């Protein structure tokens, strides 16, 4: 049991270190040497758990995807109108990018190494929520739920790019949490306040709790 726990701890340290390096330098710019040095793990132990950089990148992506799925489940489980849930989901995704290096690394690796982007984890959920919002008469007549989902995807992608620019300026700090001036979450919420006034039937005050 003790050996198994040590192995799990070693694997976790390697995935965390790899997330930091992949987030900072991308797939091509990261080496196994950088990862094992950051983790404080021998190269032999690293290659025992992950024989190749590709295998380690896949583990990072899997970890990031699981955290995104857990976040989606938490947001969707709350009882509120579908449109409010969709808005809350985009804010949650931006906050994950802001605070979670594993999610950021998974998003970057998906873009650099996969045929699909990390949006494949959450964009279908957004489309379904905005279509349900139309069925609930939560959107003004003429509003296109698929166009709204595309807008939401662009907002989240923009939050990721903004975050990467801010982190680069700060020399690779792992998080902008607590810095409201630079926060992509704050700016995304501000954009939603403008958008919602043009598409909702009810008062925007009913959505304010999700825009903080």
C-alpha cells in the first residue's frame, strides 16, 4: 500500500510539473529534463511512469479535461434558467483558466497537439443550454441560440488569449487570481452585461450573481 501511495504521489508531482512547463513553453518548447527537474524526480522515475513526452502530455490533457467536466457538472447541477446556466458556465471556464495551471496546459496542448480543441468538452453543453433558453422563452424573439453559443466560445477563447498575454508580461506567474484589473473573468462578465441587455426577456439583475 505504501509503495502504491508513493507511486501515485510521484505521478501526481510529474503531472503537475508537466502542466506548469507545458503551460509556460508549449509542447515543443518543453523537455522531459525540465519536467523532472521541476518535479524533483529522477529521469528514471519519470520514464517509468511516462515513457515519452507524448504520454505525459496526454496525462496532463486528461487531468485538465476531468477538472473541466467536474466544473461543468457543478454549474449544470444548480437550479436556474438555462441562459443563466450558460452564462455561469463561461465565467466558470474563464476562472478555471485563470486559476488552474492544469486546465490552461490542457487547453494549450489540445490546440498544439490534438485534432480537436478543449472547447469540445464544453461547447456542446453551451449549445444545448442556449437552445433550451430559447425553448424557455428566455431569449428575445429572433435571437439565435447557436450564434450565442459561438459568441460564448469566442469570449472564452479571448479570455484564454488575454490570460496568456498577461502571464507572459508577468514572466510566467501561475495565476492572476486576486488581480481584478487584469482578470479575464472580470472583463468577460462586463461583456456579458452588455450582451444580455440585448437578448434577455427578464431583468439583468437576475443574472448578476453569475457575473461576479
